[in-house]
């Protein structure tokens, strides 16, 4: 199957849809997405979307909070774009029919989340992502009618004469295909699935980052992985997210004796930046030898169940009453600040290739993302990428099939793929997780580089087995994260090195990037 289109969008979350919304009337748009259209982190987003629209708030204050959470590494021009254009685009979302919760006076009800100095988070109870996705999709499908191919997994980029000309993909039934496009956008989301413990859905395996790296694009800031403090922690259960908005409404973190401990670790208590809450929880659990919990027992149960119906229902499935029980929680990999290095219009270092949303790295989040700034990022930088793609003049849609088109996965690919994958994910959690140090990171980098050498030779063909591609991408993205974490010899934001516990602005107030060879970290374009 060979398809041509003007604009190709890979992914169907908020970044993809925001890009698509800008392409009305500009030409044919094709969306390829790996699972059902609604499957991705966007659909699971709970807490909300941050925007400076409330009384006492301003884009300048939102920028200051974003920069403080980013711990000295935010790309400030990107932050200005985020907070100013973000407030306008959230207004547009409302015009497009997104329904956010309102207070008794009819005004938009704004929630508080960690490290925000004011109430700033618009929400649709605890399922905000689903509501935003619904509204944007309705707008896009009414105005643009893009072709959408679901269950189409993109494996690699077509690179010709040093430019991205499209992608290769395969479908569920094993059909291999290729798309040629004037401009290609990767909006493939994050990579939480490279860790054994994650809030992310199964599709979040860092595919866009892996394919962009293999195609020679620059990948920046991969050491910065955000671990959300409060994922459900019941034996055998999923690491389901318990939104930070719970703490915004007063939920308390308590140790096994029922003592509220966060004030001993940070003056902002439960509403400290995420990385600090997550590390404090682990330290408290180690100190007491017993796990910590989230408690809403002091709040009105009717309010709790009505405000957080999704979390409440999920807790009930595990025999827990969100309002009455102490809910066992622990950190889990949640968001990747690093990704495909782009400018403020989504252009990657590979001509013809754009990236937006969690897969991209504009530097806007620095070393640690402020809560609820990610949906906003997808909305804002997706729209900017869409406008830049519209202006692409170069046509890359030649009619011949790409080279290597139609080849098959070699039989030699490891048949214990699932076991190897689990081993890598466990190693990432143990050695490249919340607390890192040189010996563990060196071991991880060596193991991942060896593993990559082993699986990389299979990438010269076009594998069509989904598990094989998952392993290829997970190993590569893990290697990029571990290498960057070994390179950065300081602690900053979400990256904590037990052997370098202090922030070191003199040597490390800079972004690193990886290009071409795994394990080599050099100066990023974001520093310019
Ligand atoms: P996604 O929404 O993840 O979409 C990625 C898309 O790419 C999917 O459609 C996927 O199927 C597709 N894809 C991936 N690989 C391929 C491939 N190889 N081929 C084809 N398609 C592919 N942020 C906030 O700001 N506020 C919140 O309240 C919030 N809550 C969250 C709750 C949870 C449980 C999680 C996991 C995240 C939350 N986040 C939140 C983060 C935020 O949801 C994500 O960062 C954001 O939605 C990412 O949007 P995206 O468009 O970049 O990617
Ligand atoms: C949450 O609801 O806690 C997630 C918010 C986010 O990731 O920004």
C-alpha cells in the first residue's frame, strides 16, 4: 500500500488534533494512529489544562511558575509562547464546545495543583483530556474531514536527500505500507512505557523519538523524566493515576502511622513540585519501612465522589473508598520533558519533519513540567506546527515506492521479546528512576547499548511484528534516557543524582542532545 498526501500526522492526541485544526483548506490531511483514535495520554488526562484566565492571574505569573518548576532550564521564549497563546487557545476550546466545570456563579471553576501560585487549572471533573479531545475532534472532523487510519503503526521515517519524505507503517492485519507527504508531523506522545511503573497507556513507547533518532534528527533533554507522586499502588493493579487535583482540593499524604509528613520535606507540603513530592514519599517510606497513602478522610465524601468520579470508581474496583479509606500510592513514570528537538514552530532538525506535544522538546518545561501544562503544550505548539506545515512549499510526494518497501522481519528476531522487554523496563525503573547514580547508570547504559546493538540490525528490514517494534523502540529510548542521565552530573528538576545532589548552574545550565550514535551527548540547539 503506497499512499500520498499533502500533510501526514502521526498520532491522534491533542497535539495531532491541534495541528490538524490549522490545516483546513490547505490540502489533504492523513492521520495515522497506532490504536483506536481515542487511545493516548490525552484521553486519560485527569487534572486539567492550565491557563491564566482567572482573577489575580496573568500570563506573566503563569510564566514565573512554569520557569520556577523548570528549575533553571526552561527555554523562556517557549514559555512566553505557551502562556500567552495558551490563554487564547483555551478560550477557543470553549468556543469549540469544550465544557469545563463551573462554580455556583457560572464562572469557570479553576483548580489548584502543585507549584501553581494561584488556582489556574480548567477541568471537566477528573476526565479533562477526554472532554478536550471530544471538542477538538468535533471541530476538526466538521471543518476538515481528514482521512484517519487507525491501528496503523508507523515504524520509520522515509529519508531522501537528507529530508523527511513520509513514513513506513504496518496495520493490524500485517499489511505494510508507506506514505509520502509534503510535510510530516510526529505527535506520538510520551514514553512512560519504558519504565515498569508508569501512569501512561500502552501506546506510549516513545516511537516518534526512536524513529526520529534513527533518521538522524536531534533528540534533546532525555534525562528529564517526570515521576508523578500518586499512582495507585495495589498488588497486581495498574498504576492508575490519582490526580494532583486531589491534593489541590486538600488530600493529604500520610505515612503508615497516619502522620502527615510532607511539611518536613518542603514548605509547600503536598503542593510542592512533583519531583520533590515523589522523592519525599520514597524517603518517608524508606524511613518508616512502610508505604505511604493519600487520605481524603477529612473532606466531605459527597464532594469527593462528585468531583472525582473516575478516580472514585477506579478505587472502588480495588475495594477502596476514595473518601473513607487511605489510598495506597507511590510514584510512577508519567511525562517526558525531553524529546525531538524542535523550534517554536515544531520544526525538527530534519527538513520536512515536524514534532509537537509530548514527543517534542521545545525546552518549554525545562527540567520539570508544571502540572497541567502538557495539554496546553499540545494545544499551543500543535497549532504552531500546523501553521508552519501549511507554509511548506517543497513537495516530497514522488510516486515510486520507497526503497526497502515490502521487506519482512527476519526470523532471527528474538522470540523471547516479551521477557526481554520486561527486563529492560524493570532495569529502567530500578537504575534510571527517581534516584540515580553513576554505577547504576553505567551498568544500564552498557546493558542497553549491547541490547541495542543486538536489536538494531533487525531495523534494516521492515519488521511487521508489533512486539518486535515495541522492543526496538523501548530499548533505543531507554538507551537515550540512561545516556543523558549519566551525562548530567548534577541534580536538577526531575533528574536526581545521589552522587551529585546539588544543582550546578556553572557547568550544567544547558541542554544536551543526542544525534546519530547512542550514548554520545553533545550541545543542543536549544542553548542558542
Ligand atoms: P498522546 O495524547 O499520548 O497521543 C499520542 C498518539 O500517538 C496516540 O494516538 C498514539 O496511539 C499515537 N502513536 C504513538 N506511537 C505511534 C506510532 N508508532 N504510529 C502511529 N501512532 C502512534 N497533562 C495535563 O496537562 N493535564 C492533565 O490533567 C494530565 N493528566 C494526565 C493523566 C495521565 C494518566 C497521563 C498518562 C498523562 C496526563 N497528562 C496530563 C499528560 C498529558 O496527557 C500528555 O502529555 C498529553 O496528552 C500528550 O499529548 P500528545 O498529543 O503529545 O500525545
Ligand atoms: C494530574 O491530574 O495529576 C496530572 C496532571 C498533569 O500531568 O499535568
